[in-house]
């Protein structure tokens, strides 16, 4: 395994041996330790000093199930913090297959071009493809596949990233070659675009499966784990993450109309069963895998009423935030907005929350699909409202004069109201990444706690953040579960993979070290413990549906340590 | 002396004795210690929890020269820090004359009205004047004078504050009854407007001069000091602060086209001599006093070519930032923009810097007076560019994708490029108020240092910040000079005023305590030492006119202590 260090100022690539201190790391473990070592926390996120690092998880590319994640890290233009956002699709498995432990992208090009990096087993070609500049991800990937063949995996940025939107994603192509998988959070697309990169084309490696040191043992354990997963995750396979719409509505925490309520009367219209029905009726599918070897297959392919493809991977967070939170209770509309966001390269979550804030601020009406479509489109085309929304919910609230902005450290909340799901609220408040459920999501039932109880949520969130870091290091999808029961399995897989004895305790200790390094980076960037809380109104304004406020003691959040 | 505590939720006013811990304080000393004690640093600046405190300086209202300052404090919606902005005009002297040590304004009204607080010696009347809502300061004050008579002093907010712009000022009427004096920085106008207040009408007190405890001694010292000032400040009296245009250009630090140069070839066209000439020729004046008893009289009255009043108090900062920094080298244009900003209640400095950033971002061309006028007007009327500019330079840079934003802690720099005037750069970086020359301005020659030398600037800035705090406590205008030579005079005036022995050392110690309290407030608000630096590009991109970069060691700024 090696690093590929790409200098966009000189358009040169260097193959480097992996420094020994990074040897046991992958995914977010690698991206965060690398950024902590090499990037000035105070730098301008879209400038010369920032670096993008793209790293498959430690087990990505192996036969272990649901390990296809790729971590993309940089200092975030949205939050000013260290950031990692991970994504499925094929890119991580292809990188691992080429023996690439990480792509490191540095510098800024002197001239404006749409660069395509063409990577195979032997090196990197720098190609200018100015005809791709400004194209949506779908069209750009189609053109690239026409040129390079349909076996490639593509990492790309859409026009929102090219426009500098801090809510821009990095798209990764899926098993069907569509740019439907996104590293959504924290504006990684804007950073990659600032480096002049439109796309990274990865040739399919000769050897598709990365072998473990103790390969027989590894394959056996992987097979057993895959079987257990596919048996225990049937709900996700059938309904996708959209099954959470009704579940979170039932606990009174489904974001509705800019988090003004946690209950949506029309949740059934946008829930998992309805999604399953539409996907099945119209020739789409559920049970779709976003990357090779997934045992859960929570993705889906969504068609319109005429049976034409609209989007893939229509997820709970998108449905709740672009839908319920914006007063849009119609899966067809939400699916079209999801496709538009995927095409432009926009985080559907931050967009949904920013739109909710803009709706409260009177910039457009709740539930108006046409106006929402126009506003989202403007993000990529320098429209005035679009430029504002493109900087996320916090800036939108500031410019439009809205106090009620559901965000922490400059990043919008995910689709769980922290008053009803207090453990997730603790994660929002304390995570190194801003409000981000993927940093440690206390779903109902986790840790044996009721989601609205106060006691125990800080410890639960801390543990979930640590367990999630283990998943993110290994490249394990969070739908496998950042759960204590999985830790022995992860340790045994990591041991068989590396040929070294890796215990559960070692994984936990490593995860804590990485979280501490992220915290230290943020403190140097000025985003310290003072920012460890949800906005004050969550503590004073009760949810109308259940009377709950967020009442985790503020001191416990300020004093939060890993 | 007493506090008047005004509750805008219940429209009640209470007269309170001054708590003993505030007895020796005035001006910024009082506003900051009060905010540190009573306001949650994490609160939403335009919400229920924030408070506005308006306090004349300790010597304001006395016969001591150039002591007419009024401090207005609140948590800032622009910077998120504690904020004090002080202003001339008559309000402070009237407040002191009524025995009011501070007005404290709390709460939020339930219904939207334009409230006018009518204050005389006996109490406060709450009057709704919805016909004033949205009016410019000039028209509003004219209507108030028509109703209440022309002896009143008026504190008011313009439509920019009513629109929630974080760059909104609080206007104070001058000796001619015009709202030409502004507490400009940090958005105090938005906070006052959030409380529902359009104006505070102060009746003229029966007793115009506040008497000292040792009144004879005080009057004598005051008279001597006034004489010394009027002899030493003749340049300011003749040319106003505009005399700095050529002086700062000469040291290569005059902000020009978004701080891309420190030299403006056309400085003569907007300098002090030109201003003096136009004021004199057209029936305006220089040597104008903004408040009663000023020995310096650096203000002016500017007329247009037809001899009609345009604006008053056309200052260096306005000329440099709305003029030179925006590529507008025409005093008539600058004066009209100054009038427009005064009328709408907009900080001319933040506006000039935000416009410079917007010009670099391509939103409007440099030097285009008509487009500038339209953009400024939009701030008060929810125009799309206006809403962005109304949140200041930092938000403007974020939304328009401009890296080069000359601001610290969310507040724009003043009209001194920190590469050429490094002591002022240290103040920008370390001040509790964001980039603000009024916190401690290292003008050429101060402390015997060359403005571009590195050694000694941190100590000079620290001392200037402390000496400036002494001025701000006493209500002494900074043009008197935050200089060591003045400290014994201030101590003897304070002693004679209070009847207690106040030494120079006591003033300095008190100033340091207040600065530390401000720092502590900011740290709790999350704006700690990590934010103590100028933007990185000032360290890497040299001024083209002299090759200077900002090279004060970053560690000295991070470790800065009072």
C-alpha cells in the first residue's frame, strides 16, 4: 500500500511509501491524523494551505461485508473544523485494489481548468477537460464513461462545488455507474473543486479483492458476519433507511417545518412502506447495494410514475429534511430534489435545513416544490438566494435574520430533533464535526435508554462516537452498527487482515486518540468547547407534540472528553 | 446618579440606585462590567437574553473638554463578542445632566411597534410611534423635534437596524440636532432595534453642567487642559480626521481597492486639504464640535456644490473605506454615501470594507457610485445583495466566495493596513472587539516606533488598548489621545470629580480589569485566543507599494494578555 501525493500547483504526482505512523490506520483514522499533522487549522479552507485526503477504510476492498466506505477529509469551509465525510460506491474498493492507501491532494492550480485525474495501477495522468466544467455530476460521469469505458469508478464534483458552495458534496459512482453516492457533509466538494479537480477516474484494478494476511481465516469470519448481517437487517434491506420516517415520528422527533414540530401527520406519505411500494410498482428497486459485497443493501432505485429512473439512494435524512422539514410531503417531489442535489453536488441534509430556515425567514413558502427547485438550482449558478443557501443553514439564518437555526458549529442538524432524541443531541453538541448524526447516532433503543431520558445520554453519545470512529477507521458502514457487540468481530477481522493481534481495547484506544486529535485541531481552529451546545431555543421552546425540551446539563457538554 | 432599567416586554421602567461595584465606573467600563455580569455570552444577540446598556463616561457632562462620549454596549450580532461603541453628540451630556448613570434596556416587546422612550428628569414614558417605523434617521429626528421641540437630544436607529443588519448603528443627534454622530461598530443599532426601540428622546436637563465634588479645582484643571488641547490639535481642528488620508498614504497603509494596495495615487483628491477647501468654499465648515465643550472640534459640515447640507462629520475612516478602498476618489460621492449610511443607520467602515470585498467578488465594479448607492440602500430594504452586505465583510466574503476579507473576529478592519501599521495590526488581532482601531490605534509616531517595525508593537498595542480603555471609561474622546502624558491629567480630573484620590496607577489597573472581563466574556462566547490574528494572506501577500507583510509573530498574538 502507498500514498499518492498529488500537487495541483505543478500537476505532479508522487508515489510515497506509507509513513509508519499511519500504517495501522484507514478511513477517517487516516484522514484525521493526516490533517492534524499536515494542515494548519487556521488556514482558509478553499485556499492554498488546505489539503484533501481520500482514504479507503482499513478493510475496504476485502471480502468483509459492508466495508466499502471511502473517507474524504479536509478542513471544512462550512464549519471551520476538521472534517471527514465517508461515502459508499466503488471508489474505495478500486483505490484499495490499486494498493492506494490514500490520495493526498495539495496546492492550487495557477490557471483555471477542469482537471481530471486518471488513475490506474501505475500512476496518475493529469488531463484538462474543460468541456466538463459546470456540468452536473450525471452528465459529467456519462461523458467520462463514454471516454474511459464503463468499468471505471468516478469521484466527481458538481457545479455547486465549482461555485464554492460550502455545502457541496463529493460524488462517487455506484455499482450502476451513477454518481448517486455522496460524501455529503462539510463541503468536501468545494475543497476538491478549489483544487481545480472536476473528477478522478479510477480504472478497475486487476485484482478486485484485497487479500488479508491470514486470508483463509479472514474469509471465514467475513462470511459468517455477512450471514449474520443479512439476517438481522432485513428491515433496512426491504424499506431502506426510510423506515426511520415512521420510527422517528413515533418518538416525536421527526423534523417538521424547520424543527418547529417533531410530529408530521403525513409521515405515512413519505415513509419506508410508501417508498417500498413506489419502488416496487414502478420498476425501481429496494434492497439495492451501493457497493460491492454489501450484506445490508439499504439503498434503492426510485423511478417516476412513468417508470423512468429519477434517483438512487433516497435516504431517510433526505426525506425528512428536504421533505418533512420543508413541509413537502410527497416522495416524488423529494426524489426529484434529491436527484437535483446529487446532480449539482449538494448535501441534501444541509440544503433541507437551510431551506427550512429560509422558509421561516419568508424567502420562500413551506412545501413549494417549484420554488425549492429554483432555489436549489441557484446554488450552482450564483443566484442570490442560492449563494446564501449554498453557505449552509447558519449563514442563511444570519443573512435572513432567523434566530431558529438548527445547527451546531456551523453544520445543520440531521433528521433527529435533539429534544426528543437526546443522545443524538449530545452528539450534535459535542462532535468534532458539528451537528452530525454519522458521528454517533443514539437511535431509539441504543444503550437501553429511552431517547427522551436525560440520564446516561452523555456516556451513550461518547461511546457511540468512539464505536463509530472504529467503523469509520475500518471502512465499515454505520448501518452495520457502531455497537459494542460488533467490536469483537471488528477486532478479529482487523487481526486476520493485518496478521497482528488487534484487540477490541486496542481499537477503542485508537479511536479515542483520533477523536482527541480532531478535538485538538478544532481548538486550534478556534472551535473549542464553548461551541459544545445546541442553540439556546432548543432548551427553552418545547416541541408542541410532546412538550420536550433539550435538557442535558450544559456543563456536561462543555466538559465533554473522549 | 442612578440606573434606569427599562423592560421592553412589559414597557416598564425602574429607577435603581447604582450598585456599589459600578460606582467608580463610567462609559465602556460600566457597559462591559455590566454585560459581563448580566448577559449570557452564548445568547442570541438579537434575542430576549441580550441587553443594551447606554452609559455616559465618568466625566461626561462635566466642564472637562472633549468628554462628551456615550458608550453603547451589548453582545454584538456582528462579532459574537462583547461590544462597546462610543459616540459623541449631546445624548451623554443630557443623560448625565439627568443623573442617569446608565440606561439598561432589556426584554423584547410582544408586539411589533416603533417605540419611542421619552426621558426627562423624572422618568420614562413609553410611546408608540408607528409612523416612524422604517424612516431614515434624518426624517425621524426631524419629526421628533417637530413634536418635542428642538432642545431634545435623540438616540435613534435607522431602517438598517430595523431590518436586523448586523452593521447597523445607533445615531445620536449633534449640536445642530442632526443624527450625524454614530456608535458605528458591532451592530449596536440592530440590538437596540430588536428591543423595539426606534428612538430615545432626552429632554434637556435643567442643569447642563455636572458638578464635581471639588468643583473649583476641577474647573481649573479642565480649563487648563482645554487650552492645551486647543493649542496642540490645530491640525484636527482645521482639517478634521481627513488629515490622515495623506499621512497614512505616506506610510503606505491607506486601504485601496479591498486592501490590495496601501497607496492611492489620488489621495489628494480625498484628503484633508481638499475637504477643508470644499467645506470652506461651499458654506459648510470645519472646526465643528460634535458635542458641547469640545476643545478639538475635528468634525465638519459638508455641503454640495450648490451649498446645500449633505452630511456632517465626514471622517477619515469613512473617506478611506467607502472611498479609497472602494476605488471611489471623489469627496462628493463619499459624502453622499456617508449621508445615506447615517440616514439608514449603517456603519460606514464595515460597509466600505464589505463593499470592497463584494467588488473583489465581482458583485459590483470598483468605484461605481451609483451601484454602491443602490447596494447600500438595499441593506435597509432586504435587497438580496443588501442583506448579505448588511451582515458585514466576513459574511459577504463567505457568501461571495472571496478569500481576501480584511476582518478579525467578524469585524472589518479600520482604515490602516496592518502590514504598514503593525501596531494597529496587533490591536486588530488581539482586541476584545474585533478589528477596531478605536480599541488602540498605533498611529505613526506613537510609542516612538516606526509603524512598520516589528519590535515593540505588541507592547505598544497593549498599552494603547489600556490607555484607550481609560479614555473610554471617562468619556474622553480618543482624539484627546490615549497617551501616557495624559494619564496624570485624567487621574487628577477623576480625583477632583469624585472627591477621592484616584491615581494614574489606579486608572490603569481598573482598565486592565475591564479588558480582562471583556476577554473572559469572549472566551465564554467561544471567541478565544485562537481568533487573535489577522487573516493569513496579510502574512503572505506583500503590499505592492512597499513590499511589507504582517510579520508580528503569531505566538505573541495568541498569548496576548492585558
